[in-house]
């Protein structure tokens, strides 16, 4: 039998320890044929402000305390000290815009993302719910704008080898590699076994240098040292990625940096 757990509307994450109040959770459990559990009862409650006052010493660091300086002084008799940034702030803040309806707002966001995409500038869009992020994603797909949606929806990881590579060929290569490292002719590697070997090789690359790995390959050349070979390949790809990311970062800086779009104001003034 399953267990009923609500999902947060903002993040999309399942909140296993929470239950709906006023008998709603029990009613849904009965409707779905699940075991009806006892409703939670609040035995005592306390505000954050009162709980913090129970501590003999208080201190903290946050990026949103300056606007609530008076509240900290009144509630906790604490001063707020503003620490300057290590480097000058070069962020360019644009004015806040208001729209008559949600459709107009999302269409404006789509057009803004498209204009940045045309010049090659990366964009980060923040939304207040999973539904909003997926709605915007649908608009971007309709405009054929490549993007990634980062929310709490469970996704199935799909490994793509390209249009000209057969997945069966991949397993053929893996199985032959297994034979080289001492596996029997009629025993093939599973996905978990291949994943384990690759993970061990990556750990080897992090604990040994490139010169040491190359020397190990030369010493064990007759034994087909698969692990060290994968480790060397990993370090080579990692180095190429670092070079690529460095040059790509220079290009992003030239275009003005990351373009961030906030689609809603937070309820708090901070």
C-alpha cells in the first residue's frame, strides 16, 4: 500500500513528513483506498523570533538583512553591519516592469530570451512554480529556442550516442573490453558493471597524475590496462573542456555576462 505525501507547489518536491490539516489528508487517503493514518496534532508552537531569543548569543550572516535593519534592532537589539563586496559591483539592474495580464508577461519573457539567444548571450530565468517553468518552456520550444528546465520534476536520463552510432555496437565494445581484462568469453558486462569500472577509473585519475597513469599503461601494456586508459581519456577530455569553457567564458563576458530575468517579485520586501 502506498503513502499519501503532498507536493510543494513552488519547488515540486515531495514533502513526506507533511500532512494536510482539517481532515483533508484523511479524506484523500480514504478516497484513494490508502491506510488512514492518525492526523497530526500541534502540541506546542513558537515563533522564530521567540525561539531565537532563547539562545544566550545571537549572530548571523545574510544578504537580505540591511533592508530589515530596524526589525533586527527592535526585536533582538542587534546591529546590522554591511560588509562591502570584495570587487566592485558591475551588475546592471534594469527597471521593474508590470504587465496587464500573465499572458503578456510570459510573451515578453519569451521575446527577451529570444533576443538574447540571437546574439549568443546566456539567459537564466527564475520562476515561482514548476507549472510556470514548464509553461515558459513550452513557449520557448514553440520558438525553437534550445534550453534546459531545472525544477524538481523527476526526469528519465537518456544517454544519446548520436544518429550514426548503434547502441548494440556500444555494448559490443564494452563486452570485448571485458574479455581483455580477464572476463570469460560468454559473460558480458551489465550497465552497472560498466558504470562501476568507469567510476573507479575517474577516481584513479583524481588520485594519480597524467605522467603516472601513462607509465602504468606502458608497464601493463600486455595486460590491456582498461582502467588507466579510461582515466587518461577522462583527464584529456577534462582538459579540453576546461579550455573550451575558458574561451566560452571570455565570449560571454564580451556580450555582457549572464542575463538574469526574474518573472515575479517576492512577497517579502527583501
